[in-house]
C-alpha cells in the first residue's frame, strides 16, 4: 500500500463519516456502552468523530485537539471490558460502513483502535491529569507514525 494513506484507501471522508455513524450506532446498541453514548455527547459528535478518524488515518487536519479528546474521556472509571467492547463495535462498524475488506487495512483499523483505547484507559483513574499539547496521532499501514509523516 506504499504511497496510499489508509484514509485514501478507505474512500476518503465519506468512508469515515459512514464508519463514525456505524460505530456510534453499534455503541448505542451495546448494553454496556449505551450508557456513556446516551448522554453528554457533543451535538456534532458523529461528524467530529469522522473528522478525527479521517485525520488519524491520513486525511485533512480536523482542528480537534488530542489532549481535549483524552480529557473528555478521562476519569470515567471504565469497566474492564469496556475497551474490548468498544474495539469490537468499531471492527463490526467497518463492515456496516462497507469499508474495504483488505486484511492489512482491517488489521490497521483494529490496531489503531486497540492503541487508542489504551491511551484513553491510561487516564481512567479519578485523579488522572491529561497533559496539554498532545497532537492527534497519525496512523498508517505500519502503525503509529511520527508527526509530519
């Protein structure tokens, strides 16, 4: 996949809009995840999530701040299996959204979300402090990329 971002391979912003909408719906339908997804969401949560994911996978700058995103999800005392459930919904949402079934692409999506859940869970404690100035990660075919890649 050299030279092609995961964003372009997926089909651009429209693909990530479909993924974000499908993931949101799967989380709302999950008996454990539905609680955090039933309240406190930004009115444009799905649109913002799509823009964020698009940027992560090589799309345009979303203007969203990684530190703010982590802080929004921090200190929630999440249950042990919440992350696994979230990843499972994300993986199934890729099917719902009709994203390419290419194994390397799907492995990259899963690997990113597993990494991202780990990032969020690192700030799960009630007294967690998210450091300011963190940049949105960039994720490519080989995983986490240095900024500017």
